[in-house]
C-alpha cells in the first residue's frame, strides 16, 4: 500500500512538471445557435433561417433546406393549382 501511494505521488509530480512549460488552453465556448427557425414547406423540417434557401412566390415568403425540396414544392404547387 505504501509503495502505491509513493508511486502515485511521483507520477503526479512528473505530470505537473511535464505540463509546466506548456501554455494553457482556454476552454472552448459552446457554439451559439441564434436566430429564428423556419419550416421547409416540402419536407416539413425546421432549420435556422440564415441557412435556409428563401423564395418569394405570389408575395409569400417560403423557406427550403435544399434545392431539391424547393423543386419538389414548386412541382407540387403546379399540380395542385386550379386550372
């Protein structure tokens, strides 16, 4: 038991001396998620407004997560439009 305590103390001193010359790293701040979430009209997912593709159709603003979802929405809109 005595030897284990002495070995632990020696190891702790070794780690302290080894890290003595190294600069300390500042803790990283967590990424801040700010802004408004908007809904993709095609796939019904929510995403940050600043990352969304924006399109104004007939005076109304729509948001999409990708070009594919935008295209899907436009095609569905054409199919359901009154003739």
